C-alpha cells in the first residue's frame, strides 16, 4: 500500500518536472510568482478572481501568465485583446473548447458538419424577417404557458430554467418546424440539451494537475466506451420525431404533387440539400446538426434573457420608462398583437438596457482561444503554439476611456446616444466575440430577447422578491443568472 502511494507520488513529481522542462524559451509574458507548486494560482484565480487579476495587471502589465490547473495560461488585457480576435490564423476559439469539452465525441457525426455558419446564415439568419410572425407567436404562447396570467403575484425562483423553455419554443419552431415543436419533450430537449451536456464543463479538471489535458482525455474515454453520454437521450428524442416528420413530408410531397405546401424551416432546407437521400436518411447526422445549433443558441440566449429580466426586476425605477417605450412601439402591432419586424428598431431604450446587461454579465475573463502557432504580439511578447489564452474582460469593462464615466455602474441608457445596438460588436464590448468568428447568431438572439421583453414589460410588473439588486451567481471568473425570486404581477393597464 505505502509502496503504491510512494510510486504514485514519484510519478506525479516526474511528470511535473518533465512538463516544466518542456516549457518553451520564447520571450514569454511574465509568469506571476506563486507559492505552491502544482496548485500555482488556481486557488486565487477561482476564489479571488477580480482582486487577484487586478493586482497582476497592475504589477505585470497587459499580458501575463498564470499557472492554473497544472498549466501555464496566458491572460490578455484590453491593449491586445483585439489582436487575439482578429488573428484567427493564430488564435482559435473552437479548438480551445475542444480541449475542455468533448462535443465532437458526444455528437459522433459532428466532424462531417464543416459549414455550420454558412448553413445557419442561409437557412435561418437570412430569413429572420420571414420568421418574424412565427417567432413572436411561439414566444408569446410559451410565455403565457410558463409565466401565466399572474392575476395574483407569482414568485418565480431560478428564472433561467423557465426562460430556457420560453426561448426554446421559437428556436424549435424555426429549426424542426411547427408540428414537431408542439411536443413537450422536444421543447424539453431543446431546453435541457446544453445544460445536460455541460456536465463535462462543470467537473473541475483536477486530473490536469497531474498532466494537462488528462481530464479531457478521461472524459473522452468515458464517452467512447459508452459509459455515459448525456446527449444520447436528447438525440434519441430528436431522431424519433425526425423519423416520423421526414417520412410524413416525403409522403405528403409525393401524394400532393404540385399542390404540396412546402413547410418552411431548417429541417426542410436540410432535406433539400444535394446529398440528402430520401431512401437512406441519415437521421443521426441531422440530429447532430440540430444538436450543434441547440448548443450554441439556447443557453447563451436564455442566460442573457434571464440576466436582463433580473437586472430590470432589480431596478424597478426604469420600468415605467421602458413600459412607455414599449406601449408606443405596440401601436405598430396588428390585430393579433404581432409587431412588424421593423418595430425592433424602435425599441431603442430596451436595446440599450440589454446591451448594458450583457456588458455587465460579470465575466472577469473569457473567450478562451487555443494558440495554433508561435506568435509575437505587437509589444514584442511571444506566446507559444498549443498554449491557451484568456481575454481579460474586466480590464475592458472597468476602463473609463472605453466605457465612459462610472464604468462599473449599471446605466441602462448608456448606449442610447452612442448608436451601438446590443448586437453590434465593438472593441469595448466582447459579449459576441469579435473578428471573423464573431457570433453570427447575435442579431437573432437580440431580436428574440427584445420581443420577449416587449411582451413581458407590457403584460407584467416584475421586481425581485428581496426588493434589492440581485447579483449574478459567481463561479470563479464566470457567472450564471441569479436563482433569486422574481415576483411577476399582472400589470393594470
Ligand atoms: C445572447 C446570445 C448569444 C451570445 C452571448 C453568443 C456569444 C457567442 C460568442 C462569444 C461566440 C464566439 C465568438 C468568437 O469566436 O469570437 C459565438 C459563436 C457562435 N455563435 Fe453565438 N451567441 C449567442 C447566440 C447565438 C445564437 C442564437 C446562435 C444561432 C442561432 C449562435 C450561433 C453561433 C455560432 C454558429 C458561433 C460560431 C461562429 C464561428 O466559429 O465562426 N449564437 N457566440
């Protein structure tokens, strides 16, 4: 027994020394001193992120290295963040995700889906105006179902979970069609696919202390051996409905010939691709494609929406001003309460509120990128291939010259005169990344959030149960929406 422990200990030390010997000898950014080998800065980074990074930035400048989870990570501040986002030949966001999240093993056919952004653009984003009425209809009926009339005040805790179901309704409608999206289990799959899969992101990468990447390697083995795969139950639900729906569409088309009414959705566009074989439909591949879009769209939009609702519930003093704007906008609605697509441009105060909410999400670092090849920053510091870089968001968001006066305070109409809508990527606002790979779905997401909030502000009064400003839940450098109670009450017109 003792021999095994001693051997294990020697092995860990040997791997640690080997790893340090492998570290390159470029003109690297300064590595902040640390007291405890192996642990390095992990503890301070997780439990005292804001103060710790502020101190590092003050002492060591815009780019510095930390030793976290058994490896050197590079933190890049405001002066060089844009360099990272604009050089996609050097810095890669998706490769960094692959290093911590085994999405490619979870969705087995994923490697064949290479034109994600192009498909998204052609099948969905270019048709946003066309999908306008459907988006609103399904958002409004999902809101009625999930929040209800609220004739009596209703307290909702963990509003993120409920909003995920509301946000999923129009996305499911546009992706898999009017018919399948009526099924409760489809909405649940859209709503829960991401949070279930994210279990691999929630496990602290303890094994990386032994060797960088070991945790991801073990997670991948668990998936490959079929021991556990949280995506499977959702893929099975998607495949079950896709089978019925695709067969039905193929039969309807054959039976009705010229008079066939073509369904409009992502699924139909997929069925009209050149390599779609009606006699040998590749259901797992279609389910995996849907999985990718569910993964990128639902959690991001729902958490942004939940934060915006809680931010407003925390600051009821802005409710009346936003209500008046929405009342004015609503004059453009038709007899069924549906707004023209162009009405979104008139929700200027609401848009600014959402941008402020996104700006102050509370992420201290983020947008991790993998380094594809050795690179020399414009200040002469060099970073080696294979390392990971994190952008230091807080450095950008608390800077007065970039954000204007009182950068830390929530000022909902801060962006009103600056003519920068919530979906616009600028160098002082990294919610949607930047450069060539900036989020292509950002306009879609903001439209959906604006339509939802338009409806919610007109229908309800809402406030935090505590009557106070509720902060986000902090998870190291990241946050998630607060689970506080939000009181909804039917608005007396
Ligand atoms: C508020 C909601 C959303 C936020 C905050 C968000 C944020 C982001 C961020 C930060 C990136 C990485 C950008 C970069 O590498 O510079 C990204 C990428 C991406 N997002 Fe979003 N996103 C949201 C909603 C959506 C929606 C609704 C869709 C689809 C309908 C979508 C599709 C994508 C895709 C396909 C990529 C990968 C782009 C590429 O690698 O070229 N996102 N998103």
